[in-house]
C-alpha cells in the first residue's frame, strides 16, 4: 500500500510515507504537510482515500519518525524538509495539501517553487508563519502533549525550538495555480474573514470550503466531507 522511507536533510533524517508502488501515474502526486504536532502516520487514511493517486506524506523535524535536531526550527528549515522529501521522491510537479501550522511551511515552499506546485490546499490557517509567545511551550507540553500522550508525535525539544526560533512572517505573494482554503465556522477556527480577504488578494483561482460542525479541527465531525472536498478539488485538475 505504501513504503516508509527516510531522507537526509543536512545532518538529520526526515521520515515520509509514499504510495508509489500502488498508483496511477496519470494523476499528479499529492504531497501532505501535517500540522504542528501531527505525523505522516496520522494521514494514512487520506493516502488511502485518494488512491490510486500517489501520496507522499512527511513528518517534519522533531515529529514522528523524523529526527530531532537541537536547533533549526524556523520557517526556512521546515521548508527545507519539504524540499528534501520532494527531491528524494523524484517529484517534478504535484498537488500540495497542508493543515494548521503545516500551511505556513507549505506556502513558504510554494512561494519558492511555484513551477512544481499544481494546486494548494490550505487547512484552517492564515497565510502567515506565527511567532509563539514565551509561555506557550510549557503550557502546550504539560497541558496537551503529556496528558494526551503525544510526545512521540512531537518531542518537547521541538516545541521549545519552535518557540525560540520562529519569527512572525506574513507570507505574501501571488499564486496562479488553483488554491482551496478550508475553514471551520465554529469558535476556534484560525481563519477569520480578514484572512480570507488576504487569500483572495493572493490567489487568482480561489475556492473556499466552510465546515459548520468544525472549529480548527477539520478532521472531526466534518472529516469525511473535508476529505471528499480535497479529492474532488484535485480530481477536477487532473
């Protein structure tokens, strides 16, 4: 169904899953950039849902089966994780899906490599790379990661590194390719109306999908609809 691989990016190994052995080569590959504390393994259901389209799903540095460096957690380093996986997988053009903080990494990549990206899918996140306040790491570690047993999904060292190194960056640019922005309509959504306006100013071919039963977590009650919208969107392109 899929293979599990590692690629060396600098001095660290980045893990990814690839359904290359069971795919239709007439369809462009879907590359998946998970959210802050998510891993490649948590998107196997999406990989299965889009088959026979090939999927490549990475775990960013400090997450899942990827290695955890002592430093290197700003936007550019995360973009380099995508670059390493794309090169190792031999991809020349593909669809790019991202969720939550993974959106900033995906948009950062797309701004550098527009010719490779056939479409972009944004899961409930504004077009920016966010700085995190000093109190965030310990709160996130002790009130979320440890109680919910998610320290294997993202290591505390990575959380602290993200806070220390991340800088606020508004991701500005123009995208000619089709872009899908998905947002929840309940409290907790991270895409405000003003953020939609920012996307509209950046994207010539923008589609917006909204989910009435979701806030930020689009993979809850609205998951089936969300995934079906992703599939329909990329199938309409190729």
